[in-house]
DNA sequence: CGGGTAGTTGAACCAGTTCAAATCTGGTGG
DNA sequence: CCACCAGATTTGAACTGGTTCAACTACCCG
C-alpha cells in the first residue's frame, strides 16, 4: 500500500502548448496555436510514482497529458480518502495555490505524462489568470457533485459514466452505443472516492451488470450509453457533469 | 419549505471597499484602504429571501457583509442538499462563473447584507483576478473537507467549531474559554449539509453536550474551546480549517 | 397566552459495514 | 508456453449505526 517513492525525475523541457496535440484538451476554448502558454514537460511517471506528497511546497499546476492521477489525503483515523481522479486534459493542484503548500498527496495510477505550469507564472499573463479562474470555477461546481448520492448504485453509476464519457471509447454494437474503458483504479479506490466500502462498490457493480447497464470483466468496463429519452436516461442524468475533475 | 420570493430589490449604490469596515474581512491580506475594489451594495435580505435561484444567469460574485446565506440544490429524489453556508466575509458564487449560470440556489437564513462584484468586472484588474483565484483555491481546499467524516460526532464537532471560530464571540468563564454563537440554521439543515438525518445531528449534539464539549439551548450554542495541547485538541483538529466557506 | 414550528426521544428496521474465506486476474519466472 | 504467486475481486453471513416513523416537548412569535 505504501507507494515506493521512485518518482522518475529526468530532464524536463520547456514546451509550448502550441505544438502539443493535447492543446485543445488542456485549454478548452483556446484559439488553437495561439502560442500563449508555456509549460514544462515533466518526466513520465510510472504507476505508484509520487507527483507530490502532503506537506510539499506548491510550485506549479499540472496538466495531465495522458494516464491517471489520484489525489488523496489520510484522515486522522488513518483512512485514505480520495479527493480527485485526474485524467487527460485535467488540471491538478489548484487547491494548494492559496496556501503555497500541498495538504494532500498525488500519485500516478498508471503510466502518466504531465506538463507543469510553474507558479508564480513566469509571464504576467492576465488571460492565463482568467482561464485558471474559470477552471477553478468548474472544479468547484464538480466538487459539489462528488458527494455520495442517495444509494450506492446511483453513486457508482454516476461515477462510471463520468469516467467513461471522459476517457472511454465509443463502440457501436448493432444499434446500441457502448463505451469501453479499462479502469485505472481498484474497487477499493472507487469506494474511497465515493465513501463506500470496497464490497459495496463491488455488489453495486454487479447489480448494474444484472440490470444490463454494463459488462465488467476485471477492470475492463463496457458501459451502455442509454439512448436519449429512455427511462434509464432520467436516472442516469443524476450524474450529468462534464468530467470527474477539471 | 418553499421560500417565498419576496427578495427585496431596492436601490443599490456603488461603494468602495475602502470605506467599509468589512474591508479586511472580505479581502484578507489586502493593503488597507487601497481603494482598489469597486462593489455594489445590495439591498438587505430578510430570512428566506432568495439571492439567486437555480437556472438564474450569473452576473456577479457576492460578499457577505453580515448575516448568513445557504447555497443548496435539489437532487433528483427531491431532497435538498446544502453545499455551502456563507457568513460575514465569505465569497459566494464562484462555482457559477465558468458556466455563466447558477446550478444551485441561495437564500438568506437570517437578515443579511451583501455586496456584489459585477461580472465581468468593470475594470481590467489583474490583481483582482489573482485574489479571486486564491479565494477559489481556498474554497477548493475547504470543499475537500466538507465530506462526512467517520462518525456523526466528528462531523458535528468539526462543523460547530468551524462556525464558532468563524463567527462566534469568545467568552471567558474562569480559566476556560468558551465561544458563544446563535446558529442561523436548523438541525435539519446541519444534517442536509453533513449528510446525516436531523435526528442523528440532534443525538450527536446531545452526546457532545454530555461530554462537556458544549452547552446547547435551542439554537444558542456555547462551545468549549479546548486548551491547546489537551487530549480534546487532537480530536478537534480533525476539523481544522479556516472557515466553513470562503 | 396560544398556535405552530423546531427540536427531542424511543423503538423497529435495514442498508452498508465488517469479517472471513473462496475465487479470480495479471504478471513473473522457469 | 505454462505453473505459480500476490494482490484484487467476489461472495456469504453476522452485525451495527444511522434512518425512519411516531410521539412528545420546548421554544419562538404573534
């Protein structure tokens, strides 16, 4: 459980988002190739590698280029509570900006590539601040939804849909649309995020499976994308949100 | 339960935070009387008055000068979930900034005075953006803590302490320090915020009372401020945060 | 003082947790 | 390529803390 601190710290390079295929993911709405934003490529993290540790000084925000990061804290009773899962295009670390120090830890769940936006920002860029403020606003809105819903089935359904629509691939089988996704986190971690026990998540997924809402095999997930207007849609829209994080 | 929409909409006046006794509360860290920030005084809201309603267009952030506001949403099962309580000095509405539309509602719990910072801001002020970004960062950090803790006693204790240290008055009785505060919200609302039933909050407060941690009589609260280093402190620090909102 | 809402208490119920054990999976080394 | 291992997942069963329902009481406002 204790992650080995073998975070790779290889050479980093300054890069311009301009030339990055992820530009539109990291900066939704930005005019393509505006050449505005300077970030640093970070060395690739392998699963379990630490991005930052509780107590570390805050010195920049991260964008996920690919992979998955979990942000978590250890509460007084020693339990791990997961605060955020971040995937490609997501912004990480905003909550540490004000204090200048991280109050939680972040580790890679799978091989992950990141860019870093150093802080304070090198250039005095008002547009950048505005974009970050909007990102913060989005994260605040989403955090409000992350509370556990009425029952575990609703929570898990909502969680899986968020992940699937965020990073999954669509697949057509006959007239139905399914989303295929390999989950980067364990059942236990889903539980730690949603506020349920591992076993409850497990049983919940089984129920969803027997409802025909999804197929699971290990961490591979095939999620039914309910046709708009179906009865299932009304239920599912409980979890309507843009992404799992921002 | 349905609040009457008799929000008072009287004449508002542009004001400068400069001349306001709340300046240092609304803008912690700002150089006093810098004359930078322009806001509008909003008409006083009475208890139950609506500040904004779900679906309303976002057109500015609010600062609470005095009183108390609750921000809540109605989930699919018709239950009210409270997302934020805001008191004097707190900033409201950040989560609607990105979308340009409120996805939740806000009403006054008691008589409340507010200032509004129109959006987009009239002046192109980089320092303002930076401050707001920091405020957003603080709110993100705090939102992470608002999840329900291991047991209701810990949650309620933490909640009451946050409120008390934020808006309560200190009182010395012998060598002990107590904080006196009249709660602006009902037991039910505390439950809707913490994720417990009204009765559970009630019993929890009773347990804290028999522990000698507090005195309650209706909504009047007298909370023991544990001396630093006492056993109680270790427990209490579970809820260590700056304010209940930002 | 009287009515109505908010708060409190008790008891039964039940969803989710806990504990324990079986089963499966993915990855490793031979 | 296959056997094997450690960790992850699943299942079952007992337990328990929080919810629910139903009175009852206290407080606040007119």
